[in-house]
C-alpha cells in the first residue's frame, strides 16, 4: 500500500458482486469475502457493500465485476445489472466506479447499464485475463471451481480465447458449468444414491448439496457455528458439520440419520462427487478439444481446487499445475475475480 | 353435517400436515387446503393449524396424517413427528387426536410419537385404503400426482398391497416418486434444455420448477396474484404467470426473457414435462410388474391428474380411469388424504 502511495498510484479496490457472496480485493494482497444471500435481500445490497468497503483499506476507485444479476430477485439481467451498479455507486460515495465487461473492457457505469448483456457475469473474464498474464506463451486452461459454478477458460498466448461470451453460450460450449462444491443440489447431480445394497432414487428437492458430500469426504473443513462461513450455505441452515451433512444426505432419500449410517452417508457422498467429476470431465474434454494444442499449464482456482486437481488427474493431462491459492494465498484466491479486477484496472491506469 | 348430527355420529375432521400445504376435510364433502411453508416457519405451525381448524366446521375429533416430518426444519423424523403431533394437539384444544400409521392403524398420539417411523409419511396409506374401497375386486392402481411427490400404490381386492412402507423403501421400489407438478426443480429432471438449435446444460440451481413448465403448457391455470395459491410455490416468489414462468425457465440456462422467447420457453417446458413423464413411466412399470394381474382400474388423483392421464396413455393400459377429482369434486380431491383419513376414522367408529 505504502509503495503505491509513494508512487502516487491510485488505490483501486476490486469488487465481485455474486448472488451468494460479496468479495473485495485491492490486487496487492488484501482480500475479504462475505456471504450475502442477494436473492433473499436485494434491498440490503447497498448496506452490505458499504460494510464490505468499510472492512477494506481506503480506496480511490472501484473496479467492478459481477454475477449477482442472475439472482432471481431480478426479473431480467438488465434490471440486475442496473441494481448492482446503483448499489455499488451508492456505497462508493462519489468515488469512480469502473465496470468490467465480458469483452475485456472497463467502462463507466452508464455504459455498463446501457449494455447489460456485456456487463452481466463478467467475473470469469477478469479472472481469465489475470490468469493469462501468468502463462504468456502457449496454450493453457483456467479451471476455476467455485461454490456454485465452474469456469473452464482456454488461454492462448496469455489471452483468454473463450468460445462463448454470454452465460447461455458459455453453458452450451462447456466453458461455464453451473455446478460447484458448495451450493449444487444433490438432485441436480444424481438420480439415485446407494443404500442397503440398492440404488434409491433421490428426492427432487433442495435437501442436500455438494457441500455435504465434501464435508463428509473430508475435502472441506467442518464449520460448527451457525451463520458463519460455509454454514451460511447449507440446504437447511444447520451447520456444515459431518453429523448435519449426514442428516441432509439422508433426507435426499427421505431417510434420517437413524436409518442412514455414517458409512452409508460416505457411500452417498462418493456417488455425488463421482457424478460431479464425470460432468466436469465431459465439459472439460469439450473445451480442450477446441485448443489448437494440448495445454502446457492448467491454472486452478476457487474453493474447489481439490476437485480441480482430481479432474486434471482424471483427464490424464500432462500439465504443470499453477494454483492461485498457492500463488496468491488462500484468502486472495477466494476473491480471485475481485483481485483480478483490481490488478487489471491498475494495469490500465484507471482511477 | 346435519344428518350425522341427527344420527349422533362423532364429527371427525381429517388433517394432512405436509411440508408445503396444510389440508383439512370432514370426509363428507368439505375440504380446505392452505399453503404453509413448514420448513421456513416451524414455530408457526400451531397457529397455522389453528387458523385452518377455525375455517372448518365444528369437529369432535381429529384424524391425522402427515408428511411434514420430512421438512428440513426437523433434524430427524422422530423430531418432526413429535413436533407435528404436538402442534395438532395444541390447536385441537383438548379434542381427541388419532394418528394414522403406515400399517393402516389409527393410534393415540403417545403411540405415534413412540413409533415415529410408522407415523411418518402416512398419508399415502390413508389415501390408498380409501381408494381401495372404490375398487373392491381385482387388481387396481392408485396414481396420485401431487405438487411435490407421486404415489403409485398397487391395490388388490380393495386393499393396498404396498411393497414398501418407509419412504426410502418406497422410493427404492418405485411406489414413491419424489417428483410433482409444482415444486420439482427443473435441474432435478433435465440436464439440458433446447435453445437455438442446441442443447444447453441447465444451471444446477433452484431457478425454475415443474409449475413453470405446466403453466407455460396451459395444463395449470395462471395465478397472477402474489402470495395466493400456486404463486406461493414459485421458485422466485413471483406470480405463477406465463410471463414469469418464461423468465424463470430462461434463468435455468442463465438467460432472461430478452434472450429466451416464449416459443423457446414452450420448447423448454415440453422437454421438462417429457423428462418427468419418462421418469414416472419407468417407476410405474416397476410397480405394475409386481401386480398378480394387469390392473382393471387406475384411480387418479392430485393436482397432477392431467399428467396421470398422460401417463396411463403412454403406458398403454387398457383400464377404466376413476378420477378422484370427478368423484369427490376438485376441492375435496386436492385434500384427498385428509378426506380419506376422516372417512377411515368414521368407518372405524373413532371419536
């Protein structure tokens, strides 16, 4: 911070406004992530961003990326983009706000609101542009597995080479897979779970999520406190513990913990994780097939780095793995798109 | 009501306490259904049942069935059964409460609380016992498609012949299919939707439900008022209208109404409905294969009677269809398990 002040550089804060989390980073090593259920409390967004900004150091300007416009409190993306931009501007209290677009440009807020389909869901592009600068030569892949979604972005010569820009295009071409290691409902991944020697069809209901599978498998640490960290994202609002995960997974086959042992819960969790890995492998093969040459590097990031490593192993890619968690530290890595926005804005001399 | 009073018969009210709806019926033609999101407000259950009872005529005793114990506000079925029984007893203000068990017996509340796995999810059994009395001879099938779940119960000689009693057993043997015409998430039924000549993988998120598909297809009437009827059960809390259903279905491929025309929404709705019909057909074949002879009658009931008729057509069953909506009227049919509980209790001379 001091260095940049001495150089007279603007202090820029990157913001990534998602549907379930708000993230801020200064691009220099500071980052903070706060859970915020935007779809439940759209009116509270300005205040929540204000609290987030208050937790950060002083900033002269804001570089904004988002995905929260997809939250179902907004009837269209245009409405969501306008609401999020307005909330950020209100919380910014007069400081300039630059909005990152999916075509890689920063624009003023009026232009972003006028081009909502370019401003919508831009955080993957910010992260990909940042990741590209880590691999300036050859073909590479950014593999970002988050709480809710996964991005698979081809990189060539240090630049993102996406086949899709809007979310539906990105889903169709495999570059966005709407599955993650926390919020994904079990019934979206598997049609049945093993139980007492048979496969039991699962309830098509929001009873358990991938978080339960990964807590049971030991990939994600337990959070016993209610309303803290991952416990904010459970299907039933109960803590992210092994015991509660067992009960939630039991409920997907309409059982409870008395009828669904911990061993049975582990078997269920393995089935959920296997289905998610198979889905990701299918889409990754689609994306990799479009690269001119096999990737030399895969940059992994997000809360699901552990799953990204398993995916690379499964795909038998002979690549160098660059972990954003290792490169940036876990804290900054969790807010990697916000970090990327701040870095990109500083490189472009915005302020 | 007057006739039974003259005969000195006890006036019995059947109650069916579900996770999303509370239903009451007197077994004589009166019935009422009220939406109540039990998992969101377990503390409010007694008051909600009290309001339901106040909307009914005077009753001397209550015959109770339930499925609400599965709601994720309860950590086990035992906790759920105990809480629901306690709430009903409190609202009953001293009148006797009889609890129907999955083995077909009515028991006092203490016994039900002591045998929670028999008291849990008993409403299918009450409905099947009632339906059986409509077809005293030969093989028949009860096909009840509700908002959230479907029951497929074999009947022989007027009696239910279930292969499973607990919910996990019933899921495993196909007699319970946890899919319905209102609340089922689209991502639980389809992996992708058609859009602009391709299949786009859907978001594994609670963005749209089967209600949206059936409103779009004209099978379910629109409900434009917020917080009324089916509008209580939409994924985003917005009304159950064609325009809002289009927006919700758009969101499942991360689009919005500006990128996903009404025609595209219809195509998506057809894909969702086709997937649900295929799932139901698979499980129905499983259940029918266990009957000693092909069914002569299928008794259809629930909000999804329209889908039940399509299923019978698809299965090419040469059967007589008996509609509970036609037999009882739509109002009583919607609360058919509560109606059944009242009828069964009266037949057994409970009070």
